[in-house]
C-alpha cells in the first residue's frame, strides 16, 4: 500500500513538473505535454489499482493529494473537450476521484472540504452521474457551517500548473465565498 501511494505522489510530482510547458507549441512543449499526459494516465491507473486492491475506506493521509490532482485534471480535460469520444471513461474518472475523497472524508475533514470543492467545479451532468453511481451522500448537510468557516487554508487543491495564479484559487478564498 505504501509503495502504491508513493508511486501516486511521484506521478503527481511528474505532472506538476511538466504541465506548465504543455501549452508551448514548440517541440519541447509537445514532448513535455506528452510526458504530462503519460504521467496522468499512470496516476489514473495507480489509483484504479489501489481502489480495486484496498478500497478507499481506510485512512491514508497520502491519498488525498493524488485524488485531487486526478479529479481536477479530469475536470480540466472535460472542459477542454466536452464532446470527445472517450467522455464516458473520463467521467468515470471523476466519479472515482469523488468516491475516494468522500471515503477519505470519513476519516479526516480535508476529504470533505476537497470533495465540496471538486463538486462545485463539476458540470451538472457529472453531478447527476455521481449521484447515480457512487454512494456519495450530499456532504453539504453533514458539515456544520461554523466548522467550514473556521478553516484557515492557503492550500490550492485545484491548481494544475506552476504558472497558474494560486491566489485566486486558495481554499480559504473558496470557503469564505460559501
């Protein structure tokens, strides 16, 4: 289990390292974009294998970050091309990430918070699929509002590139808006 989560975090580091250069139209940009896409595919495979072997129910403090990277990168992929041929497979990845965040949220509060953040970024049809397929209850009802507003967080769970502006995407800013 530890080796799998270590491999997942390695892949997230690989994605974070190469993702900023994906938009570059030069040969180097295409190569690093391909490396980032390959690392994203590896991360998805590792998380699926982890889920099949261990499930998400037991507490794993190193699992929430790879689930965030997978969930938000999948949302970015769907937003970039909502009519792709593999949209159903891509949507299943969002459901897997949300299920993992929900199950981890049973053990620690950051899972609940990141799931709420992920759900606020999802399209309505993806939310409907999540409600139909996964046993993810509406987490908004489970968490007292006072507890949400007491979070002091500078973490940026949805940022995918080093070149993105983190100030607008800080968790504390999102929490103050709800």
